[in-house]
C-alpha cells in the first residue's frame, strides 16, 4: 500500500492561495492637515455681465419694475449660479472631512473552485526515500478544491486630532463660501439696480430730446410764417432749421443709447434676446434722511456679507493651522472583522480579528514644519484681507455719502436753472413774436433749456446711483434699495 501526500500538498497549496488572497496588513497612516488656498477671493463672486436666457422665444412687450428686474437677475445671473455651485462644492468637502471621522464598514464574499498542476510548479522532480517499503510521491495534479469566505469588517480612528480639526476647518470654510454667495447676491442686486437706473436716465434724455424737437419745430414754423409775411429775414428761418436738425440728431443719439442700455439690462437679468419691454418705475428725487455717516459705517461693518466671509476665512485658517500642529500628536485606531471561512457555506467556521494600533510620529523629514509654514502664510493673508475689507467698507460708505450730498445740491441747482431757462425761452419767443428780437435769442434760449433739462436728468441719476451705491456698501442690498428708493 502506498501513502501519497495528497493532504499535505492540499494544505501547502491552500495556504499559498490564502496568503495571496488576503490583503496586506496595514497600520494607521499619517494624517495630513488640509491646506487652504492662499487666496480667499474665490468665495466672493463678482457680478457677471450676463445671465442665462430662457429657452423660449421672445414674447410680447411687458412693463418691468425694479423689483422684478432684481428677482430675475438674482435667479439667472451667471455669478449666482457659480456661487451656488461653490456652496455645493464646499458642502462636499465638509462631508468628505467628516467621513474621515466616521467608522468604515465593509463586507465581502470570496469563493474559489480550483485545480492545480503540481508538475508545472516543479513538485514532480522531488523524490523522497521510501520507508519500510512505503514510498512517498507528490501527485502531479491536485484538486479540485474549494474555498469560501464571507466576512464583514470595521475600522475606526479613535484618536486623530488632525482629522478632527480638518473637519472643523472645512465647516468654517463652508460658512465662508455661503457668506460669499450672499455677497455675490448683493453685487448682482447693485448691478441690476444700476442698469435699471441707466435705462431710466436714457429714457428721460429721450423724452427731453423729443420735447426739444417739438419746440424747435414750433419755432421753425413760426419763423417760416413770419418770413412768408415779410416780417422776418431768411437768416431767421435758416437759423431755426439748423436748431431743429441739431435737436433731431440729439434725439437719434439718445434713442440709440437707450436701445443699447436696454439690451445690456436684458442680458444682465436673463431676458430672451430681442425681448421688448418698458420700465414701470420712474426716477424721482427722494432725499435720504435719518442716517449719519457714523451710523452707516457701523451698520455696514456689522452687516456686510463679504466682511463676515473674510472673518470666517480667518477662523478657518486658524483651525487649519491647529490641524498642522496636531500632525505631531499620536493617533490611535482599531480594526475588526468577523466572518465564516471553509470549503463551502455548509462547511465553514466563524473567525474574527481585532487589532488596535497606536502611531507616534518621531521624525517626518520636516513635513510638519513645511505644512506649518504654508498654514501661517495663508493665515497672514486672510488676516490682511479681513483688515483691508474693513477699510474698503469705510471708504465706500463715505464716498457714497459724499456723492449723495453733491448730487442733492446738483438737483436743487438744476431745477432752479431749468425754471430760469424756461422763463428765458418764453420771453425770447414773445420778443420774437412781437418783432423786437431775432431767432438768435430764441435759439440760444432753446439750447439753455435743453442743457438745463439734461443737467437735471444727470443730477437725478447721480443721486439715485449714489443711493444704490450706499445700499451696496451697507449690505443686504435689496432691502436697502427698496428703502432708499421709496419702494414698498
């Protein structure tokens, strides 16, 4: 009887297969602190010159209010869409950092059915001596044999201050991005308000130019009639016709400017290309009272979203620097698994492992010092940006108040000048009708009236623009716009 070492060969081969299939044992890996970008400007979006237009074709003309223009701009402007994407990205980063603190649970199933040729592995060349007439030979082919392993595992970091501080830094960074999105909204609201005021001012200039054309036509007709009656020279008719053509050219230029400004506003708020519309609001003079410069500065420093975002960025940079310091601290983790292993589900046995590990960093080649240097550079820049924003807010508020005061004075002067110019024009027309003056005096008076009307429109626009700038400087721009512009 010959005894073959089939069992021994099976054990050797099964052990080799199990070693090949088992993952290498890994200890806890060193945790790197999450490095923040050197510049924090990315979370504060500038107003985009365009918005996403609707897919439908242009509809009939409609009346557009300032409130509706702001609503459309906020919902469709590209900078707002980019801000929303930045917020979602910051949320994803925060969730990713939080996942590093939560346990990792895995489950797996391994099943194998295999037959091996030992001769191909060189076992056939091995000759063992016989013992008491019994020889020992390796079989050339073994199997088929089976392997089954159903297992679940869990790993958890018990102590890792760097990961915890990274998570806190990502939370503060997410808050900064959200505040940056609020500031981007304020920028869009201010840009839409300015565009709306531009269209209002251009429309007012068109109305003034049309009134001047009508007045010039009346004077030209009067001069023509007087010349036909022999009461005026031909030069008077020519002079009035030149004035009429000049006013018509001015009207054409103003109408072209109005059309272009309406195109710019439509693109800013996302209207369909070629969509006709009119403005339902008017440009009025409403003095701003009950607000001093000091009160406005205090209110702006407390309410501006970009300053809050910069403050959050400073806190995030400080937390990230703490995470760098925590790279020197020990870390502890635990790994465990439980499962059943055997030749098949019906012939298996439960096994488990439980591993606890502690890692103490002794020498890391200066990596922590390099990370700390980067973190300090980021923190220094964030602090400088925070101080610069405070100074910029102060300058913006003071500049807006100076523009308000100057524009209010200009409005008063322009109204007085317009009244005097109209009175002078009436007197010049009466003198020309009475034959005691020529058209030179009338033409000069008409030009004075046109200039006075244009100055009044410019002064009203400057005053409303200054209020819009002040609303932006204070923060919560849409609410301040409604208050300053006299909207309900």
